[in-house]
C-alpha cells in the first residue's frame, strides 16, 4: 500500500509511511493567483493500493481531499482508502432544527463517491460511520492518550458529560483508576453550564477526557468544578484539539495544569502521535 498525505495531514502521512516501510507518493499542491487549489499526483500509481490521509478541517482541506481523491481515481489506483484523522462537521450529525443540513452525511456521501474504504479516528458519534456508502470504520485514540497520562499518577478520569463516559471509562481501565462524569448543558456555541455535582476529587489528580476541544467552554467549566472541589492537578486531554479563538486562555485561566491532544489537528498541544494506530489499521485492512 502506498501513502498520500494531504496538506492537513502530511506529517502523519510521512510517519505512517515510515512505520509501514511503504512509499510516500509525491504530489504537487499549490494555489492559483485567485486562491483556487491546483494539485497533481506526480508519480505513477496505476493499479496501486492507496491510503490517502487528510483531516477535513478547516474547509479548504475538504476541497483538497475531494480533488486528491479524484486525481487518485483518475490515475488508476486499484483501491482508495481514505483516512480522516479528524472528521470535521461530524457534530452536525442530525437535523437539530428544521431547514438544517446533515453536514456529516453530506460529506460522507461525497467522500464515498470516490473512496473504497474510510477510516477515521474517534468520530464524535459512531453512527456517522453509517453515512458512508462504502465500508467505514473508526479507531480509538483513547489508549494513546491514556498511555501519555500514565506517568501523571491520575486518581480519577472524568467525562465532561455523560456522552463522553465511554471514552473516560476506557481510559480509567487503562490507568487503573476511578471514573466519573459531569452533567453538562450547552446554552449556546460557547456557553456551557455544568451542574455542580459532588465528586470524590479532593487532593486528587484528575484527567478530563473528551473527543473534541473546540471553544474550550466545556473543559473550562469542568476544570472550574474540579478546582472548586479542591482537586489537585487537572489534566485536560482530547483526541481532536481545535482550540478555536481563546480556547487555550480559557483552559489556562480555569486552572488547567496541562493540555494534551493528539496530532489529528496540528497544534502546540498535539503531542500524542496517531500514526501508529493508523498504520496498524492499514496493515489489518490490507491482510
Ligand atoms: C460535544 O459533545 C463534544 O464532545 C465536545 O464536548 C465539544 O465539542 C467541546 O466543545 P467546546 O470546547 O466548544 O465546549
């Protein structure tokens, strides 16, 4: 299997190709003066199995994925596995209000038109995999995040809401510690209310684990709860660190001791590498 990396995931693609001792296909990607994207696969990939790795956020990376995928198909690749480290738009996974699109499905439908298989990491909800019309599966970065937390002497893993409890539970099993969750209500895009709840966190090290940090509102509210209840150190960890706007400042102001994210979205905090789990999944797939 050969690897192609889109601009959003070129480092991951390089690392995956190194782990698998496989070829990283060369591409030319540039912009026309008017801002439109130009790209070209500059090697012969006819009849090759291709894994195309590209996070679909922000929007320009979605266009790039579509164009790359079209180019891969036209170049005659035998199979086209699309690896989406962070699947943007996954949170609009239903019509919350009349007149809205189901964005996750709209993207999945378009990707499926040229992909033969899809792999993504920790999608917001697993049911979005059903939106793809080709085989689609997810892999979990929770074991990687948990490994990273191992030397922090975590006493409790906390889910910021009930929906994130599965991930927290998985981490607590790896870290051999307690698990709990908070009751969260989203007032609007950036306002979060956490209902006070008595937690056994006094003088304890706590890791909060979630799939996404976007505005940081959820995590900041959770950290504040924990600090009010005299937690010792509070680590926040997520698979996808979007860190929109002033998210980092919010987390720091709330009293966070460390921010840990994977590299599905590159940032100063994306210390946990996902290439090993992607490489493992691609190996399983090509057997
Ligand atoms: C929502 O259910 C997700 O799991 C995250 O909790 C949410 O996307 C985080 O967003 P924010 O950082 O804006 O609170």
